[in-house]
């Protein structure tokens, strides 16, 4: 079982710069999560499109069961950090209940 968090940002995004220190705190606090940082100006794998990201900053959280099947997906965009904490906690709860 695992959880991945995709952090989408852009170098021209003011709000992305504002929350960057808080996102770094999230990465430390949720160290058990695999973090993937995606600059939307340089996204050669098209992750933003695949995960339906239209705004930055956005974090998409995906949880997988022990068989590798996706069991939980959630995302949040904007600067309200409380929502990022919520989606990370929910993803971790989803793997502990399987």
C-alpha cells in the first residue's frame, strides 16, 4: 500500500511561491508519502492533463492498495493549506482501512 502526492506548480505562479514553504512542511510531515513535483511549464509526461489539473498550485493525492490498484484519489487547488492536509490524511486513512 502506498500514497503518492503530485505537487503541480509553475515558476510564474505567485500563489505557488507563497505556499512553497508550507508545501515543504507537508513533505516533511508526510514523509511516508512519495512526492512528485511537477512544473507545469515542463511536463513532458503530460501528468497535469492525465490528472485533470487546470490550475496551480494543485496537489493530487493517489492511494494504492497492496495489489497496486488505485483505491483513492483526491485533489485540491489554491492556497488554503488546511485542504492539502485533509486530502493527505484521507489518503493515508484509505490505505490503513484496506
